[in-house]
């Protein structure tokens, strides 16, 4: 329904349906050509969920926008966002992936150089959380035997 890319200069572009603000251009207008994501942020990665998107900066800050009815933006609200909004919790991420109504991210834990996986939004098996219901801030995933699984299967579209 929508796609996003990061250009070599770090700017993000999205296009497709925008009924939930998932293109991040400050509107709900569908765009059929790559359109700049607002906010002037520089991303090293971007991911598109069903009706929301997320990006990660070189400093490890995560931003999400679009549909937020299950807290998938991670800003402790259920308000849809039409522009990049900082994910709460003060975490630094090395990776983030958007799913259907949720996101999963990896956060390093210095100085051990270990990592913890986090989830935000509707809790589906993709994040290895066993119950349904919204989470509005990143929640640590304790099922370490499923470490990195979110990189393999991030959303239902493949």
C-alpha cells in the first residue's frame, strides 16, 4: 500500500496510500511518486508497516509516523502522526522493522555489547510476545531464543 526509501543523502521518500499519514509528508494525501518525509531528519534505515512507517538515524534515534491506534508510533499515545515522531523510552536502536500493527527494534546494552529486542504496538508473534493488546512505549522482549527473528519476518507482505 506504500513504500519508503532512504536516499544516499539520508533524506527519506515515501509514496502510495496515505490514509493514515504513513507517508510522513504532513498530510493524508495519497502520493504516486516518491515524496519527501517532513522534519529534515537524516535516516540510515527506513521500514514500512501496514499503515505506518519508521526510520532510524545514525545516532540510533527511532522515529515513526502514520497509524497509531495500537501505539505503533511509540509516543505513548494513540494519535495518528503525519510526520516523524520520536519513539519514547530514551532508547538507542541499531535496527528497527515495522510489521502489521507493531514494530520491533534492537537496542545495544553497553558495555557488554549485548542487545535487547524491543516491541511497540499490537503484540503479535512476529515480536515473540504471547498476548494481544497495545503497548504505547517500547517493551523489552525477554524471549532471547528468538533473537533477531524480526529481521527475517517483519510484516505479512513478506
